[in-house]
C-alpha cells in the first residue's frame, strides 16, 4: 500500500446514530474482561477527541495548503462525530448501573486543564499548539493500527459480539484508517524535525497504556454484574489478556508492540497502516453509516 491510495479522498463526517437500549453489560458474551478492555475506548475518546477537535481548530488558521486544510476540516468533523457516538455508550453504562463519571472527569481534567488549548498569542504559545499536534499524530498512529485490527478481527465475529457495538467499533475503526494521515501530515506542515515526532510518541504510547490499564481496572471493579465475584476475579491480569488474544477478541501484546514500533522506523508514513479501500468498503455496508446516508 502506498500513500497514493488517499490522494483523491475527500473526508466527510457521517451523521451516525446507535441504539443502545438492548446492549447487555457484557456485550462479548461470557467475556467481561474483553468487553471492558474495549469499553475503555468509551472512557477515553469523548474527552480525547474533543481535545483533538479544539487543537485542530486552533491550527486551521495557520494552514495555507488548500488540500491539507480540506483534510483537517474533514478530520475535525469525523472526530466530533466519534466523540458523540462514544458518549452515547457512557450514558447507557450509567443507566445500567456502571457510572463512568469518576473516570471521565479525570480525563476531562487531563485533556482540558493539563494539556488543554491555550490562546495562540506568541511564539511560545504556538509551540504549545505544535506540541499538541505532535501528540495527536502519535496517538493517531495507534488508533490507525487499532482500527485496522478491528476491521480484520475475525475473533470478534466468532465471539458473537453484539452487532450494534461491532458496527460502532468497525465504523470508527474504518474512519480512523480513512483519515490516518491527516494528523501526521499536519505535524509535518508545522515541524519537519524528527526529534519532536519521536519524543512525543515516547510520551503518548506509555500514557495510553497506563490510562487503558486504569480504565480496565475501573470498569471491572465497578461492573454491577461482577460484584458477587472476588476482588481477584475482577482484577485484570496478563493471563486474561493472553487468553483473549488467543481467541481473537483482543490484539496480542506482540502485535501491539510491533505495530507501535512502526512509528520509529525511518521513512514511516501512516498510509502504510491499514487499507483505505478496505475502510471505505466497510463504511459502504455499515448499518449506521448506511442509515446516515439515507
């Protein structure tokens, strides 16, 4: 696959809606661990993607390249829709007895207080903007290969995952693959040096792992359907991840490490992660995306 695959692509937000009324707490049957590892997406993404949107809105006035501006506008629209879709799952979890608010309030504090947008009024504040763009490029590398994984994760089909959640994951994963180059190309527009690009990935990667572990522990500990189990059985463990990876409901640690490491390769470009053709093919048949088109 080469970068030419995305040359004529016009990014657009799809006004999708999902009905969560019938979603069970463990939407991967008999597998609360895999369910909650993937549920961490819903904890992190509403605040994280709102932060993406605000950062790119600040960057947009400084971009004079017309194609890149169009891509950024499309990226902003898609990320805003992702945030809304995952926020709907959080509401359903709360109504089902698992209140995510203690965790999501911490995410809001991180994204909007610690590393939040600041007015661009000086060279120093513009550098802060570019630093945030570099962090987003690093995170988007991870979301791109996770999007590619979920599109090809036959284990999710074999596990009889709830179809609405499977559509959400694959719709989102498809759009992550579709726009996977935008954050990287925007960073390169502002700063072509390798030092910032690599340094921010060394920050973003471990931070994502830490937050994902905390999120999984939070969900397992507060799942009302697991309260009759011992604390040990509710605790996430490496052996549980290994078992889930073996049956294909989660990517393996080896696969995650290898794909994460691609960012550090000489000549890296996001277009090498996943296939735009496959992503668009899924979006053409996604129930939610089809409904939005109608």
